C-alpha cells in the first residue's frame, strides 16, 4: 500500500520518558556513552532512544534505564542490538535482561498501559 506504513510491531508500547545510557558491547567497546533524557515506544522487547548520537544498525549494546522516584533511583540493565536508526535516535531490541530488570520493566508497562493483562499475554506469547 503506497503512502501508508503497515504496523508490524506486535508488542504493546508505552510513552514512557526516562533517562537511558547506551554503550557498545563487546571487546571493542567504546568508552563513549550515549545519554538520552528521552525515550519512547518502551516495550518488553525494546525501546526507542531519542538522541542526536546513534550507534550503527546491528551494533550490540548495553542499555541502562534509570527509574527515578521521590526518594530513590533504580537502574535496569539490558543487552540488545540497534535495529533501526534515524536522524532523531535509534530503536534498540532487547536480547537479554536480568530478572530484576524484567520485573521492573513489566511494572512500568503495567502502570502505563490501559491493559496490564495484555502485557501478561504478550510475555506468555499468547497475544501475537
């Protein structure tokens, strides 16, 4: 269909803005860390990091997501891969996360979507 994009994404995404730090993974990892104060399209499978700096597509990376509360700060850790780039940022697909990061990310989605049960179905692979 010309002029219209077909939505192929299956996971629920939420408009959740937070600070993330992205760095290359692997032996040739750079000391450069990309800091973004703006994310969008956060899901259990990845996020979009709004930034003037981007890593090349297919680059393996580490992502640290900062969740700030009134009295504490929590940092979630993911490994992933850059799956798309644009002038305003990059899409990162999560490949691994520790159990605590999984738990807290799931809660972010629960509280920022109108359908927490859909998140459960996606995690179980029942909502595809």
